[in-house]
C-alpha cells in the first residue's frame, strides 16, 4: 500500500473519530439542556401552584384541587403527563387523571419519604417508561416547610429525545461531509509530499552494491526532502565504507587465525564449520575446503585418554546454553589419519549485540608433551602418597578451599574411616575434630594463616577409637612458580610421650617449687645483669624484703656492706664465665640494718647451647654457728694454754689412736713437736720391734695405752736408741648415749 493511501486512511479515520466524539458531545449537551429546561419548568409550575395546593390540602377541598391539577396538565400542549398531591399522612389526596389513579403510581407512593431533601428546591424521584407514552421523569417538591404534604409532577421526555436525535443526525451528517473533504485534501497533499519520497525509494531499489547512488531527478524545494536525500547518500556512502572495512577486518582475522599458535574452529548456529586455521587443519587432518559445512562432531572426534571411550562433543551444550565449556585433562583428539593428540580446549558461544547466539568458537592446542609430564608427575605423586601411607604420622593435602584432596592411612585407621569419608570435606569438619567446636575454629584459623603464607604449629587433642590422642599439628603452604599458594600440607605427629614427660616435668617442677618454698635455705634466682628474678619465703625472712621490693633490682646495694662489694663482684664474674665463684662466705645487711654472716652456695644457670643465662644461689645464715665456733676455738686455746703449764706430758687420742692434742711437756719428753704429732697415730711414740719379736709388737705396745696399761716403753726421737719406761695414767670419757670420747693419756 502506498504511503499516500496510508496517510489518507489515517486522516479519514482521525476525522471520523473526531466526528463521532463530537456527535456524542452534542447529543449529551442537548440532552442536558432539555432536561435542565424541564426541571426549571417543573420547579416554576410547582412553586406557582404550591400555595393554592397547600390551601386545598389544609381545607380538604379535593374536587377544586383536582380540577386545578387537570387544568394545569392540559394547558397549552405542555409536556405534563400527570400531577398528584400527597397529604401529610403520606396518602394520595388529589390527581389530574380523569379516570382512576394508575396502580404503578399508587404502589410508589408508599415508598416516598415523608420529608424530601431540603437542600434541593425540587427532587427527581422516579423514572418510568410507559407504553405509547415514552419516558416519564417524576419530580417532587414539599408544599410548605410546616406542612408535610408533597406535590408530584410527571414530565414526558419524548420531545426531548426527538430533539436530541435530530441534532445528532445533523451533526453526524456534517461530520461525515467534513471528514470526506478533509480526507480528499489530505490525499492530495500527501501525494504532493510523498512523490519525492517515492522517487527516492525507486532510486534506492535500483542501487547496486559498490556503485554510486544518484539523486539527480527533479529536486524538491522542501528542506526536509533535501535533508533526507543528503542523509541517505551519506548513509549509503558510510555503508560502503564499513563494508570495505569489514572485508579488511575479515582479511585481518584470516591472517590472525593463520598466525595464532592455538587451533581455532568456528561454526554457525547449527554447529557447521565456517572457518578453521592452519593449526586446526594440521591437528584434525581436515583442510578448510573439506571441513567447511561439516559438523564439528565429524572433524573433531574426541575420546577419554584413560578409558578410550568417546567424550560428548561440547558443541551442543554451547549452542543450547551459551555457556563456555572446558574439556577434561584426559581428552584425546583422533585426527582424520588416525593420529592421537592430547589436547586442552574450550568452546564458547559467538553472540551478536543483542546477545543472540550466532555460532561457536572452539580453541584447542596440542598438550601431548605436557600430558606426558603430568602423567609422570601423577605417578610420582602416587609414589609419594604411598610413602605417606607407610608413615605413622598424619599427613593430609588440602586445596585452596581447605578441602582434603589426600590423606594417609594412619589417621583413617585411628577412627576406622575410609578415604571417601574424608576427601572433599573441609579439614576441620572431619570426625577427629568435630567433638570440640573450639578445636574446629582453631584448625580453621591455622588453615587461613597457612594460606596467607605463614607456617603454623600447635598442640591439640584429636578423637580416636582409643580415646583422645595428643597431637602436634602443623600447616605448611605449597607454592607454585609464581609464589602463589596452591595447596596446604597438614602434618600431625603423635606427642603423647612428650605430653606425658611434660606432665611429669610439671609435677617435678611443682615439687621443686614446693621444695624451694619450704626449704629453710634462702633461694635466690638472678639474671645475668645481677638483678633478682625470684626468691622464696626463706629469703624474705632472712633479709626482710618481699619479692616485690627486690624483683628486677640490683640487690647488691641493698644487702651487701661496702667492704664486701669487691669480693662479690669477683664471685659474680666467676659465675658468669663459669670459671669459679661456687661457694662464698660474707657479711650481709638485713632490711632492719642487722649484720648477718651468710654462706652462699652459687651455681650458674646454663642453657642447652652452654651459655650462662643466670644464677641460682642458696644462702645459709651462719651467724650463730660462726659465733659458736669462735667460742669453741677460744675455749680450746685456753685449754691448750693450761695444758702447756703442766709438768706432765698430756696427750689426747681419738678412739683409733690418732693424736689430737700434745702439750709442751709431751714435746720435751718425746722430742716431737705438737705440729708433728697431732694427726699421727700414737705408734710413732712407742719403740719399734726388735728382731725375733712377733709382728705387731709396736702396734700392741701403742694400743696398751688404749687398754689402760700402767706402763709403756717410749722412744725419744732425738736419740732413737734411748728407751725409757713411762708410767701412764689414762681415762676415757663417754657421752650419755655411750659414745666414746678421745682418750687422755698422762705420762
């Protein structure tokens, strides 16, 4: 259909629509005006008659009121159909009918309210469609405000409908005439306007691709037509330019596909080959001329490298779903000549700008060498896994989602699990850890830490068939050549023995701590900087300082008098170099300022590498002991002085005959000094045996002193052959527990 004809139909339809709408508008307006006129007429008539009718109702004069209503109805051919009055009780009082009052009106009277809407002067209360009379509108008005009576007026609407229909017909006629006239004018105007466009259309239909477009026909003066011609010419010139550009790109694509190292095959939306590069021709054994139009299944048969079973071709899935499909690592391509190639490939949909699938592109390459290397690596991995299975520790390999990809037999046997019970599960969700949610969170945290490149190590307890097992578990990241973490290795070692030893050690340390706290000796721990690290209650009692008062301080300035500092420094240097300073005795000062004499037992603390890391000192307060010793020494000196004044030789012997004291008289008598005699056996003072005398004579001669003899033979040292008989007096002392004291001999 020509454009001019279409425009004419549009104009005609538009004019007809306007005419119909105008018809309905006119009809509605005429009807409204006629109805409004009737309402005004009814209101005027009722109000004119209202006072007379009200008087008739009040006086009860029905006949006079009836005559008046009949006169009003028949006055000058008006449209009044009937009049009637209702009294204050709601009963019919008078009407304009010559005959009986119609039954349909009589039934309606009981339905009317006793009071009308006071906001309106007249109310439309009913509509009737009476045969041979037409449509009747009934209006009602109250007679007076104080009188409840009503006057009803029925007006015939037939004349109004006739007037409305007449006006509608005239309107429709004139509308149709105007529509036809406008349609004709529109057709003529359209023909004038469209002719240049038709000429342009004819020129475009005759256009040959690659040729020039000619708009040399008679030019139109309309600016729009000139603009259209110019735009079309530019559009066709642009199309030619882009067609040439597209051809150039097609050539570039061919060059690119020929130069690319991967094999490339493209298809249309039905999966038929449209293009393939040289690499694809080499691997498939098909040339582009042979393959073009063939299905991908025909030129690209693939099987599983392990099972030799055919693999579903990815073409259908890509063309149906539009998803990118990747083949497995065990895909083998069978070429046209029967050669086998291990390949890696992917297939993706080719889409237009509206995301419609136009075809598919298949990219693959020969990975036979990599496949063989991968198989060798797989065999090596299997060997490693076999070695892991023989280990008595837990070894698991996790992927980057922390799911188990391998685990050795030892942990599986501990809970009677199978490999499939563990593989693919997050490591901490396995049965060894699920008994403790806190343990699961700790394992998860360690996995995340290891994935971030940091090794972890912690002691845990896992659940086994034999109960809880102490385990030291560590996670180690495995990186690729780009230093990216690709796996995690979890290694768990049974540390039950170590834990048992640690428990025993803690118990031993607790015993040691109790001993340190309960020992009467002061125990002080020092750092290498000569600062107090710890000390016990005995030290607090001995020196008067609490641990808080001395902890971290150099204690020497608190408990050592100035005279002892130099000696203590030497002792400390010996401890730090592990060359001396084991024991010492020096004076100390308590918190109250009291001087005490202490004996220090000093030992350096040495770590595993042999380095001194501190010292432990045990301190004994020997103040009272030292005073007792001094008193004893003084008493012994006084005793020696008394013995030296005696004329008799006095010798003190132990129970074994060892000389313990030797006074000056004894020195003179035997010619032996006290220094030479003390500590020697008494036998040095008696004569040696002669020839012929039995063995042990000298010893027997000496022991006679211990036996209580009255006489013995002595030897003078300076003249060994001078013998003398010695009268003896001896005594032996015993303690209350019958222990013998040394023998005192007097010569």
